[in-house]
């Protein structure tokens, strides 16, 4: 079964190009990551999305998971806690970067975070997989993953959210962290110094991603911080 699955992926890669990511369907995720495999890899939260791609290093899989909160203590009832917009609330997230090795997977890295605590406000946290990127941006034969996630109050307040972008280049992480606020003075953006030493195509992709987030009204950067990303 696994041989057939990766044969299909190999065919897709040859059709769509080396290094381009494929989103795994729910059925594929269940076949590749049954309970036993999840336990071996340390996957304890529900899988929400998975992508695979190939580069010079081999075949990679990114598995995104989110820990959903229950309304009641008795988990058998499966009643999820939801925010003001009816979306399930998550208190923790984990993403697993896996590298295929023979009949198993090597865990390359794990991205972990949890919902912030701020002035007694309840937050939910989630991956924005719509904005993640798995592309060989500098064309050196290795994919440069960009991971995006955010957090927002469960009462629907759009001005208290948090956003984080992570870029991985040659095994090193570069982060952009942003805190939204109703006032210009309250907004805060932290840009890792390594951002300015990244190849220009990677910086451009991170800049474009933030721009897309703003266009979708998911965050708002102060103009001076936005300009810093253009350097």
C-alpha cells in the first residue's frame, strides 16, 4: 500500500515539477498515518492538513495538527468548544516536518505553540495552511518552507490577534512575530536579524505573505514595520 502511494506521488511530482508540494487528501492521511504511526511519531492532536514534496534531500511530509477543546469534560460526547463565529477553539498546535526513510519517517523538526494569555481573554490558535509555502525559492535544489499561524480572541475581536511566520532555509529558522492592537502604539512587530541575510526570493515571499494576510484583513502592520520588511 505504501509503495503504491509513493509511486503515485512520484508520478505527480514528475508531472507538476520537482519540489512542488502536494496536499494529501483525508483518505491518504488516514492510510499513511494510522494510530500506530502517529503514536510512534508523537502525533497526539488531530491532523488537520498534510503536504508532501521532493527535493535533493528526499521526500518530505509536513503534518499539521491542532488540539481542539471540548465543551464538556466527558470527551465521549465529542462536543467541541466554539468561538463567537462557530469555529472550534484550539489551545495548542503542532506541525511535524518528516523525512521519508525506507519504511519509516525521520522527524526533522516540530513546530509547537499554544494560545496566548492576555488580560484574561480566551484565545484560539490555528495554522493558516492557506498561506503556507513549500517551494524552492532560491532554486538551490532544496525547498524553503514557510509556515504561517495565528491566534485571535474567541469573542471575535479582530484587533487583538497574533501572527507568526517561520521560514526555514538551510536548516535555520527565521521568524516574524506580530501582535495586533487597536492602536498604532500598541502594535508590535519583531523581525529576526537573520531575515535580512536570507536570499531575496525568500524575503520577498515572506513580505508577499504578510501583504496577503493584510489584504484578507487577518492582521494589520504599522507602515514603518511594513517598510522594514522591504529592506
